[in-house]
């Protein structure tokens, strides 16, 4: 089911539920191994009720026409409808997708082009504790804005969330920064080779390096090279990081966690797409030695994907790990799709109407937050201590939706 939310005449994703206001900005690192990501983080200042805020100051979900073009290409090349119909509809799909998301806002303060430490948005928790860090890896034909609902919610609870935009061809679009801040674009090319997963893994480790430089005060943002990120110096708990991924990003997460270089303390997979690791999921499961929360949708986690995930689960020996399937959900419940697709878009992407999207969204976010609270060594838990019992109660009240694998 899809649902559109409006405040003061502006369509937006759900309000972050935590006690802290949230800021957002895009970052692209330097060099041949540069990574591009959107960053969500708590900011100083009194939290003004969202209904009283001016939505014009919020973050644009929309990233530009190349992204709509890439997503239309993905729909045309992957859906099961008659190809001639989709080819005929391709201009409409582009225009519809572009129109659908162009005015969508994320209720976070957009700090692109501004220095957080100069506009009273410098980062520190009320107690001065360091922020735990979560890195997120998106799925096929997605991008750095597609986890805005989850990322802003986590940031409002004290996390710094870094949402990668992969540049292996799986994003609906992306770009490289050239001389004089020029941009060279790439459009979605799909899953072409298994080496793409290797590229994704390296991009995650590139994001880890960026987090460390951000904490050291040495990270340069190619999108705003004259604006420093000094507000984040010393503010991150770089030894207390989590990794999350949806679909292809879920597979990427598992591969990173199995890598000898892994520095993440916990992992979260949302509907992991097991095809790229279908040859030996047992070896992957044995190699992952940290707690993992896996939440799958009922319509996607079937057949060969379900068998491969169960083989991985059975080989994975970490007792703290949990594997769930949410009944009556689709693959797109794992990202922002329920809040932007509209009824027609939700039908095109094979959505259904079994559960209200706000219930599924809250259940998924609560599962993630309670898991992170339990298995990350968070320096200052006061922000979470007051809400975790409420979130645990919500999980209990909706446990009928959850199937424990």
C-alpha cells in the first residue's frame, strides 16, 4: 500500500520520531576511489514541531531528471508486463516518475552549501557523547535518497547515517565530479556481472574511510570544496559502526561483513537479493561472525531466494542473529517507495494493500533500532532509553505480522 503525506500543502516522507532535529547534506570524496553519499545527522537546537516548520527549508527527495530516466529504464527492462506495452509507455513512465517525486520533501534541514558549525547546526548530542555510525547500501535502481525515511528516523535518535550511492551501474543514475565541479553522468545499466558486487564492497570500505576522515577533520567534500566539515571532527564513534542494506545492498552487506577487513559491529539486511551469492551461501554465512538482523518481505523471499537465504542462515552460527519475514509485505516496503509511489506507481512496482504503510514502516524501524541498541556499545543511551520500551511494546503488539525464520 502507498500513502501520501502532506503538511502545509507539501508532500513529504514521514516525520522522524526521535527527540533530536535532523540535518542533511550530500558529500562526494576526492580521488579515483571517490564515494558519493547523503548524510543524515542530529543537529543542535530546540526541536520545533514539524507542523510548525516551513517545508521550503526541508531536504529535496528528488535528485534530478537522470534519476527518473534511469528508474524508467529499470521498470521497462525488469517488469513482467508485455515489452511492447512498456516501450510504448516509456515516455509516460519517465514523466510520471519525474512529476511524482519532484516536489517531495524529507523533513530534515538541508545544510548543503552551508557550514554546520557556522549556522548553529554543529553536531553533538545533549550529553556530548559521540554518534554511532550507520552506513547504508541501496538496492537495484535506487540512489542516495531512497532511505530517507529510515535514515532521518535513525538520525533523530542520535545516529549519523551515511547512505551510499553506488556507481557500479546498479544505481538508477549517478555522476563523477570533474574539473570545475563538472559532472559526468552514468545511467542505470543493471546487473551485468558478478564483479559488480566486488565494486560495491569496495565502495562500502571507501565510505568507512570517509567516516574516519570526517571524524579526523580531514574530509574534503568535492561538491562544496570551500566548505569545511569541521563540526564533525571528533564527533563520531568510528569504533561503533553498523552496516545496513536493502536487496542488492543486503547482499553487499553480507559480503562486507564476511570480508577480513570488516570493521562493523552489527549488520542489518532488508530483503537481501541472494542471486549474486547463490553459488555458496553457506560459506558466506559461516564467514559472517557478528550479529545480523535480517528482515524480508513475504512476496520477495520465495523460491530460490528463500532457499539460499535459509542455507546461509543455517550455516551462520552467531546466536544473537535474527531472521524475520513480514507477512503481507512487498520488496518495496524496505525503502521510501510506499511514501512516493502513488496508487499507479505502487501498482507498476507490484505493490499491494495488505497492511497500512505506517505500521510496516514503524515495525521495521523499531526492529532495527532495538537491535542496534542491544548490540552496539552506544556511549550514551539516554536518547534511546526512554523510547526503546515503547518500540519493543509496538513490536509485541504487531508480532502477528512477523514470521521468525
